């Protein structure tokens, strides 16, 4: 009896501790949260070993109180990061095409306690603009439900006049002094933007970083504006789960501004947008009508913002049609009677008719990631396809594709099914058999199992080189911004999503008032969000070079054709040398190599442009 009472007391005590962890202020990684999810205490994962010494500072760095260093990937920075000797930076450099945005990052390691860091860039006539931000470090879960966490850079926030913006809570930012302790690191993110009319050439700029009471550390910044315009391919698509329900609480101007941000980051279409509202008043007579104004409005705004589509739309009508036609089957398990499948087909026909003159094409999205035994999904897609709608389905099990291939216009494979050469070839061939388009998904904010938030590599590689190597028509990112309770708290969220309480956000909202989308100031960029644009640009460089090769072969001189052959040879060798990785499940990081391939591609474009340009007399 005493043992039972003792056990009961221990259990009650444990529950009390967990309750305190849930409701009371909890500090994790130096951040105090109003509340966190119940369960075992959150614990920091083991930090990576740093078995190296910081490089010796230069005299200028000694006076400034900091060492400048550049890591291969911006995700390598941590507040406890020690610079390596080979990362020691005496200067910075960047190259970009006209019409391109390009990031430059640099870390600062404190030799002394530093207060009020001020950062400025003297462009000295370079035909670019610059946006100066700092990388905000914060604790994040390592998995959807994990109780361990790590520190990572993620948010890219403004800094100026010795101050920096930092997250407070629920989308609201606050300003603090930009300080760095001795023996710790901070990091800067500079985005260079060249206009479409920027004059090509190499320019000498400089970056100045000054702490209060100390001389500035000045780093030369070489900026090369390439002699060609960045052009993104028109026959390839980058789609984004846009979480459009947020827009119901935003103005049209706010929505349009966000769509323009999507376009600037290379997105061409949206996923999970509303298609319309069905009218089933005549469904027993075999006809339906559809008010497609929700889709037409968003398609118009998207086109205005620079997203040409296609888009992917959701419209759930099976239950309504079943009730309207008087069917009594279990739609999830039973074969559908003819009146039900014909009714869904009629809705599809009405939706297709209502969008005949829409500014962009659309695909129907019925069920997310169905398996091969999901008879509901198979019958739903069959009915919509019979009604003339293009169809889109995600899956991570090939069983669904095997049973529903004839009903799918755009089968969308999870990245793990196409992330090696053999599987990508099989996916292409499978789609070719039915005339389907090969799409895949796997970039964004996944932690399946590797957190994509913690580095540039996965999203840049996925949206760029893997997309190219796979031979797919479209690449899909999940998801833009789907907050769980406090969007700045990765440790609550179970009340909103018990299965995956970790925040599902590739970018984060900036509000003037907590959780108030009507005060939305735009997305806070992140390393993951900017990395998607870098991937799109990598792909665009490859596509531009391929286009130049074709032009040289079709209408160029013998010398131009020879240059085209050599360019193709070098292009294939460079891309093939990049290994196949799954952007969801990656361990190796080769961000620097990706930039080297882009540099090589740019040089080949310039060379072919010169070969195609007639010599002046």
C-alpha cells in the first residue's frame, strides 16, 4: 500500500512539473516562452564538435574587436561558432546577372564584448541596391514532435544605427542593441539587387562594420554585374503551398504585395487555392454549375504580380453530391454508384466551363498523399478527370500511382522517390506512358528527418540542381506560412496540430499587433526562403546556357557551333559531378560547389554570347 501511495505521489509530482512547463514561463536556449507543449523537458541536442582554433586576427580586426569570416553555407553560423582558418575573410565578392538578387553573407566573431554594431555598404557607383540584415539565431525543434532542440540561424531581420530587430512573440518584432559578446559570433546577410538596365562590369564597393568606441572593420566587396539578363524558363514551374486562408484577413493590397514577393523568389504558381462554389440544384438532371470567382480573382492577382501559373485548386464536393443525388454509400469505403460519380463529373465539367477564359490553367487536388488502397481518392480523381479537369496528386507510395495513373495529369512524387538517377528515370518513363507531366515535391520547411530550416543547401539544391537533374516539369514547395499558436515559439503548437506541433513555416509573418493578419507587414525572409530563389536562379542559368547552345547550333558560325559543343560538354560534366541528394533527408552540404557550377555556367553563357555576336568591322 505504501509503495502504491509513493508511486502515486511521484506521478502527481511529475504531472505538476509538466503542468508548470506547459503554463508557466519556460526558458529554452536563452529565450523565455509564455508556454510550451506538455511532456518531458525540452533539452538541447549535442552541439557539433569544434576541434579547431580561431585564426589570428589582423591588426585591423584587433582594433575593431572582431574577426570576419565566411562559411560555405550560411547555416553554418551559430552564436557559439568558432571561425576556421580557411574561412577567414579579407574581402567579399559576388556576381549577378541583370535583374537578379544575390546574397552575400559574412560572420563576425567577437574578440571583445561589442556594443551597438553598425553596418554600412559603400557601393561606390556599383549599379545595384543593397538590403542589410542580420541572421537571427534561435532555438528550434529538431523534429515535428521532438523534445530536443538546437540553435540555428533562420530569420533575416533588419539592422541599422547600432540596433537590430528581433522576434518578440506572435509575429511582433522589437528593436534591441546589436551587441556581440567576446568569443561569440553573429552574422550578416546582404542582398544585392541589379536592375534589368544595370551596366555590366566589375565594381569595387566596401562593407563597414563598427562597434561603439572602436574603429570600423572595412571589407572590400567586389561586385560583378554580368552582361546578360536573368531569364527564368517559361516551360518549368515552381509551385508553392501558399496557405491562402490567411488572405481572408488581409487587404487586396497586402495579398498582392505577398504575391509579388512570391514571384521575386521564383515561384510561378500556387497550391491549395480555392476553385469555387458548386450549385447542385440540377444535379439529379445530370448538370451542375460552378461559381469560380474565387479562383478567377486569385489567378488575376497572381498574373498581375508575376505568377503565370498553373495553379493547383481544392474543391471538396463528394459529400454534397452524395446527399444531393440521394446516394447512401460510404464514400470512403464503398464503390460509388453511377449517380454519385456522374454528379462529381458534372461538377468538374462546370468548373472547367466556368474557367475557360481564366488567366491561368489549374489542376484539381483531391486527396493529399493517398495510398493505393484509398478507394475514395481513386474514384474522386477518376470523376474529375472524366469531367475534363487536369488533376494533381501527391504521394509517397507508388501503390497509388499504379492504381490511379490513368486519372492523373500531374502525378507529384515525393522527393525520396526521385532523388537518384535510376528512380528519376523510372518516374519520367512512368509519366510518359500515360502522357502525364512529371512533378515532384520536397522543398520548403520539412523535417523528414533533416530540418530544411538550418541551411541554404537543401532548398537551393532541390529547387535548382535536383530539379534539373530529375528532368521534371514542376517542383513543389511546402509550405509558406502555417502558424501553430505563437509563430515565434517552436515549442507550443500541439493544440493546433498534435501530430506536427513544430512551426510549419518557410517564411514568418511580421505583424504590428499579435496574430493580427490585418496588420501584416509582409513576410520575414529566412535562409530557407531565400535559398529557394537561389535554386530557381541556378536552374535558370542552366536553362539560359542550354538555350544559347541551341541558338549557336542552329544559326551560328562554325566557331559558334564548336563553342556550343564544348559548352554542352562542360555543362553536362559540371551537373553530373553534383551528387544526387534527397532535400528532405540530407547529411552532406555542398553549397559552395553549387555556386562554383553557377559561376562556370555564367562564363559559358558569356562565351557563347560573344561567339553569336557578329564581329564589328
